[in-house]
């Protein structure tokens, strides 16, 4: 395994991070335990979860993924071996069963304390804001939706609230998720000039089918040392190749949850075919090509992989051992230039 420091900290995390959003829908508690055992034994010391998991989110399964992790900590006594990241969900129709308010002091305190209880721990290593509460373009929205009425700017209040819990020892470090370059810079600026806690990471989508992070956020990441935690590097499994030729395997995510179609456009499938040809040409799997590409990007602190089977998990983790040649990168970029970001 390879490791990076979370920027501006002394915390070293594996370049592969264990994603958990299927635990509770597609994976059982026993599956989750097996994945955590195998990942930790393979050198993966970084687990990422969220209060709203599993996905798709609903009231009946709310918090189950965190509960599975907490039960595993209780059973194995390995909490100190894991760098643990979780997230507070913002308001919206998708999360109406969780909360209707934004990131205010009361909602943050309630969310954090409930996560700590489910996770059976007294602290979170990296606490992340799951998405902006203001109206902006994220979760697959290409263009900025201009609105006359701007939501009240409470960036400073959020950081002041989180500082309280850092001082109490409940949170070690902070991160963003699904954030724009403007939002990231706003947080960094307020932290600097108001002497408030700094955001250390940004968890955004990044894959062969979605390289929008490179448009603005990659420069922020580079110049401000804000590490990317890349999610959906396999584009909901599209980049595994299992959906090629119009096949939707039983128990696969898109078969079970057809509305999760962010990466399922015809352009995405066309680009996937071209990437599959590159993988075949060089004798590696499409999954290995896809993950190795993300692993190799200089702005990626850790690559969040997810799996529903142990075979998938093993292949995903082993991608850390693959180094793509300059020739392969050139061919990947050729496809990207012709079919740029088909799944934003």
C-alpha cells in the first residue's frame, strides 16, 4: 500500500480509501465486517462513510452504515488503527427524513453526536460537509444556476461551530465534499483571516468519465494544498465494464436502482468502450485502468473505492500496484479530448 499525509496534518492515510455507501442496501453487516477486515489487512487504514448512508438514502436504513462500522469497532477493538471520515448531510428532498435545516449550530451538534453514537467512538478524524446548502452546481449539474435570492452566507458560523467540537476533542480535522472552487476558496479565506479551522480535504467525484475537478478545483488543490478524496472512481460500476453491450447484471447497482443514472448516458458508454479498448491493448482490466489513473493524479490524497463483493474489493485495492505508462496516459487523454466529461 502507498500512503499520503492529509494536508496540513500528521495523519498518514492509505492512497486507497474504503468507501462504504452500499453497506445496508447491497451489503449486509457481515459483508461489511469482511470488507473492513480484508481492507485493514491489506494496508487500507482510511474508511469513509456518512450519516445518510446507505445509498439510495431512506428513513428505514438511515445511519445503518455508521452502525455497521461502530459494531465492527466494538467487536475488533481496532478503532485506533483506522482513520475515520464521515459527513453531515445538507437539506433537500433526498434527505427530508434527516433534516430540513442547513448547517447551523443545532443541526451540526445533533448530526455529530448521533454519528459518534452510531460509530461507537468519541472522535471523528475527518468531519466533512456532504454538499453545499446554497444553490450551486454539484451532483451532476453542469452549469451554475443563477438565482436572484442568495442564501445567507454562514460560512463563518459553520467554522465557529466546528471549532467548538474540535476544542472538545470530538473532531480532529475538517473537509468539504461536492464543493465548487469558489466555495473551497471562501472557506479557506475565512479560516485564514478569522483564525478559524482550515478545511484539509475536498471529496468530489473524479474518474475517467468525470474529470471536472480539473477545471477549477485542481488548481485550488495544488496551490492551496487541499487534498482530493476522489469518489466514484468507477462511475457507479460503469468503468468495471460489467454494463457493456447493454447488459445489466442481476443485483448490480443500476439494475437495483435505475434512477442512479448519473454515469449512464450514451456518451458515457461510448467513452467506456474506448477506455476498455485501451485496457485490453495493454493487458489490464478496465477497472485497473480506471483506478490506476485516479491513483496517479498528483492532487489525489486518497481514492475512495467501493465494492459489493470480495473479488471486487481485492481487485480495487490491488490497483495501487499498477503504474500507467506515458503511452497509456496519452491514449486516455486522447479519448478525454474527444468525449470530455460525459458524466459530470
